[in-house]
C-alpha cells in the first residue's frame, strides 16, 4: 500500500506552492509520485530518490579525487576552517529552512563571517532600492482576489515560476475577480518574445538596457505630460496606452525579475519601478513585488533582518553587523581577495558566479553543504550532502511575498544522513569550543 | 531554583498598596513568596533603592512582518549603533526598530519583563512567533488583528456574535494569539482599493458594514468568549486634526457592555495610543489638544482602559496595520513608504518619521500624550506607552516617567521648542502642575496593564503567588533628585528577576531567562457553519491551504497557554 501526503510545499522557487500531493511507499522511505507540481518542482522531489545519490561527506584529495569521510570529520574540518579564518564568507542560505539559517547566523557571529545570500546576484538590487524608496506591496492572495492589471517586467514566470500565473497572477478566479483571466489586462515588458509575453494583452518589446527610461516615461505619461516619439524603442502612443490601462484598473500589480534587477541601471531601475507604483497609488490601488527565485531566499533576508537588521551582505567580521553592498557582497569580496575561507549552503555559486569568483573559491579552503553534486561541489575541498529540506525534513520558508509557510517532511532521508540544521548545530558547538566561548 | 531575598528596598506596589515603605521581597521557585518561606536565600541589598514588579507593556510593535520591514528597509536606523556581543549577549543593532536581541535586552534594562506585540497579521503568525522566539528574556504574546477580516465583516454585518466568537476562538488557536486587536476597522479593507473609512459610520466598500458595527460586534464577541484581555482598539481616523470626535464615537460603542471575564479585568475596550486620537481643529494649521474631552469621557466610564502613545521627539519608524494612514503619512513627509496588504485579513504600512521639536505639530503631540496621563483620575486605567516605535522608541519610557513626574522637566522641554508659544496656545499642558509619584508610575507600567490584560494573577505586583518578576533601581525617592536622575535610574535597572531568575545583575545581563509565549486557547461550542466557512474561504480565496495555515507548536519553545472555556 502507498500513502498520499497532501498539502505538501514545493521547495523549489519563490512561488512556494503548497498544494502538492506526494505518494510515498508504505514504509515512508520511497517517494513514488508527485501531483500538482510543475515540471521543475516534481523533478526536485523525484531527484531525491536518485540511486546514485551521495549520502556521505567527501573530502578532496591531493590528486583531485574524492575520499569519503564521516560527518564527524566534516564537522571538524568545517569548524576548524571557520574558526581559523580571519574573515570567512558564508554564502547561500536560500535553499534551506529558517531554522538552519538561524543556526548559521549564530556560527557567523561566533567566527566573524560575512553572511551573504543569493540576493547578492539576484534581487539584492531590489533590496537596495527598497531602502531608498520603500515598497508598496501585498500578499499574492491580494493579487488573486483583486488585481485586474498585471504587469510582468523583465521576468518570465512561464519558465521560472511555472505555477505563478495559474495560482496567483493571471488565471485564478478570486473574490473580486470572478472572471479570472478575462477580467485582467496583462502587460509584459521584455526585450524577448517569451512564453509569458505570448499571454499578454500588451507586450512592450523594450530595447534591452533601457528599462529606467521606460519607467520614467510611464511616470510622465501618468501625468499626461509630453513624451518624445519613441522611448526605449517603444512608440509614445503605446506608452500612453499602457499608462492609461494601468491607471484605469481597480488594482494594479507589477512583478519584476532579473531582467530588470541585473541589467544596466540595477537598483536604480527598481527605484524607478517602485516610483511608478507609488505614482499609480495617486489614481488607483497599486502594488509591486519582486519575483524571488529560490524558495527561501526571502526567509534568509527575514532571519538576518531580525537578528542583524540587514537582509543580505552582512559583514560580522568586526564583531558587529555592517552592511555595505559593493564592499560586503560576495563577488566583490572574492575578487578582491578579502575572504580567506568559503562556506556554501543552499546555493550553487559555482554555476552562477562569474568565473573569476569561482576560481577564488577553488583556491581557498572551502566547504559546500548541498544534497546535490553541483558545479560548486566540484571546486570545494569538502562536500557535505544533507537531507533535502521540504522533502526529507520540514522547516519554515518564506514565499516571495514574505508569507511564511512550514515545509513538510514526506520521506525519510537515506540512513544516517544529517539535515542542514543538525550539521550546523554540530559545527556551532565545535566552533564555540574552538573559540572558547 | 535559587532563592532570593531583596532586602530593605523602597517598595512601590499597587497590588499590595505599598507606597514607598521599606520592606523585603522574597522569591522562590519562580514566584514571589512570604519572606518566611525562604531557607537559605541569596540576599540582594536594596537599601536606598526602588523596588517594583517587572514592567508590563500592553502595546508595542516588536516582532513580526512589518517590524522586520522596518529593520530591513532602514539601514540608517543602525548607523553607528551596532554593537558586538559580550558575555552572554549576542550582537545587537538598531535604534527605533532594534533587532530582536536588542529588544529583549533593552526592555530588561528598563526593568520590563512582559511585552505584548500589538498587531499580528494572522497569515504571518509564524513570522511573529519566530521573532518572539529570538527575543530573549521577555514573556510575550501577540494580538492577531480582526477589524478588517472578511469572516468578521461578513458575520457582523448580520450581527452574528456567536459565529464571530467561534471564528475568533479558531483563529486564536491557529495563530497562537493572545487577544482581539482591531486596527482602523473597515478602513484597511477599504485600503485594498486605495480607500479608507473616515468615521465610525463610513461604510466599508462592498462589505456594506460600518466600523461601528465591527467595533461593537467584536466587543460583544470578546465578552461572549470571556477572553483574558478586552477588545484592543485602534480607532478610525488616526492622526488627523479633528479626530477626537471619531474617538469619542468609538468609545461610546462600549457603553452598556459589561465585562464577562474570569480574569479580573474591568474594561470591555482598551483603546491604544490615544494621543494620536485626541486632536481638535480642522487642519494642521489649527490642530489643538482635545485631551480634556477625551479624558473627561475616560474618567467617567470605568469600562475603558487606554494607553498613551507618547511622542518622544525622536527620529523613528512608524508602522501600523492602518494601511491608508501610512500612505497619508508618506504624502505628508515624502519619505520612503512600504505597504503590505494581507489577503482576507489586514494590511500594513511603514514610513520613517522625524518628530522634531522644531515643528509645532510635534510639540502639540508631545503635550497631548502627557496631558492624557496627567488628567487621568485613575492611573490603573491609563498605561505608559509610545506605541513603539510609532510615537517613539520604547527605550524612552524612563524619559516619559521624568516628564510625568517633574514639571521642571516639562518646562525644560517647552523651552526647547522652536514654536513654544504656539504649542502652549494649542494645548493645556503648560498650565498643569501635577507631578506623578512612583506609585502612580507603577500603576501605569505594572499593575494597570497586567490587570487590563487579564494577567494580574501572574504579573504587575509583588504579592506572594505572583511571578518572580522584580526590578531594583538605583533610585532613592527620599533624597533630593534632579529630573534627569529619574530617567537615568529607570533606564538601567540594577537588578532584574524574571520568573525567579536573575537576568540582570549589577546592570549587566546575567542570564537570557526562560522566555514564555502566552496564548489563549478559547474553547467555544462546535460551530459547523463557521468551520464550513473557513474551509470554503481557504479553498477559494486564500493562497495557502487550510492545513498549511495553522502554525505548529515548535515556534513556541516555551508556550504558556491560558485556557478559556466558553462552551455553555
């Protein structure tokens, strides 16, 4: 007999779907089927069942091969590496639960680490913009129940957040939105003709790198002021039309992604996007939301927020918390040789950082905590596989709208494997011994 | 557990009625006991010092989503004030929105041991509990907000008190909440469309119910259940000139309703941060104090308690579930604005604010808060708060004590105002010579709030059987002192005991205590209709499933459940 676990939370992206159903074997050791998930989410669950999964820590040998070590040895190596380092980088924290993040923050405090999460190459610019200008936002249920104007800017949920549109933004029928997608006007701003753009009522195929100008042009158009004939490759008539569409809605929502946070202008683009949203609130109701990527990158910003006061790039190396993006962000630190050890958990900088940052990780004492083999595990000295959060262990995660949801355990991890939190708790205890605190 | 004997202090305790007499306080097994019950206590010499019960804060925004928005979006709030850990203390940072760790320690340094988080969006209950878990020392509870909740709006439209009560009981359990909080009833739902409810008769868009119906209905539902605390109210029209009439209209909705609670409270409505609700005039040019009208009502109606919401003249971070108000504020001061509307439940906004002594209105606000307290006939019904951090950070409580206890201190502040004459003209404070004594301060900060919360069986006094929460201050009331000595002494307790554990020893944090999270488990009659409505709303309108909504216990490491039986 098999068992079906309902209300399962998907630990993949910031959409944090919580309606999955997972079929497991009677003994709870095997995961057989995943329902309701998108292709990526289902794969995340099923991948945990891989037969060739690595279940014990490994240490890199002189000749480049791996040697299996015990968790005790891995704890010892990690604790010593962090305790000996003058300024270790503890990076990642986005694909794990808040419980592990909280323990990690304590370790960071004990060893004087720089704590940074994946926002550093993603929505960190959004966080900086929020510090400049604030952010009028809402939960995704507000979008579902009220929004009749939906604008996607520099994001492609059809591929990156596959169930976002059906659960929250375009298709669902909510309390005041009984007509579903037919009651909504969808606008997509993207230089590419994406699958999301194919669903749009209006697709503004903006010239790449000219987002700031188009945001500003919208603000001009809201006021009915004069525009040049073409802005950012968009004819002014189209801009006036979009401005009018947004103003005439009852509730407008802007979703934005890496196309605008990491292109030219960076945080200034988001300043402008939020200013557009502020302006819209003079005419109607409007909100804006970053499409956060990892399922719990938002949570790591929250945990550090209440423990240190900053959402990313938190430098604890002077004994107190400092925050100065550009100085205390991972890539800047790595490329300036300012860190002397690298600890990675819940992220894959090997795949996402620039090559010369990855080379620095390769040159330094380094540990990666990750259930998978990744490009990062290829450049680190020690790889500690752990149980999958949200599959083999529960714990809290924050959705892209900051709503906390507790993920569920659906199957047992392979015999003898540790969880993130267990491993970190052991490291914290050992670090405290080494530091004599 | 260790036994303690705090010897020869000047005791101020409204519960025992002690007004500064020299006596001993004994602590054993976490509780206050008769001195004869001790066998070999550790003796704390409190000669020449003031001894009070641990402070109780009835209303502060210290944990949860909007507090953390305030932290994360204001790096400037941490400029030059992040400190390293030392001893058992961890790193800390922040001024108006301190980190959870600093929040716990700073309250402890003021001799406070219990702090209630004033507004918890139910959907974010986990977040609020996670932050409280990481706040050392303090006993805490959180009030879920109900005043814009769709279930409540739909039930109360037809005055369905029993259904409302059943829903409240369910939500308190699901969120591990402590009390029924109401913020701008109907107005925050209207803000879902960019609108507001300006007075108690202004109907809520679509839901076709008035704030008056919501307020009265929630008071009745609260009394139907007999919860420890009364309905906790933040009225419509906050912060606007001329709003005192809305406040009085809101007060009047409690008339004729008697408390039904086994927890010893006498009020059916606690109205919070009344300073923000006591403005006369019709514009910022002619805004004036209406504290006399407000206190005239409060003094003659003993089923109401209030707290001050005293402006402290600092740069701070305003945050409230009153979404439309924060939008109004950002239009006023043009500073950054965060808004966070919550599906089916509530909303919130966050805006930094600078209460400057160089601005007339800020001076008037400062006067109004103090007037409320100085006009109060019964200090057991008005509590010292700043609506932290809205009118100022909680670390200013000792400064407010100074202003309340010393006319000289108030005069000094008047002299520092740029528009002193205009402030005096618009207010009554300059003519008041009342100076509160420490007994009255203990009423406003200990016994009063504990009683209002329905927690006088645990907190607020030094009677045997109460929790061993005791603060010792370097303050000798019988010797001459300058006003600033008050602020200094009460900012920095010499010793503090929390549930019988010495958490501060000689001004230093000595122990992280054994913090508890208080929540109310109200048992109501089975109500199939409400359970069906809950299932329906989660199926159709929420974006989380019902089974993922209820918080599991592990967020509350040390829960203290207060059981209420409302089954009949």
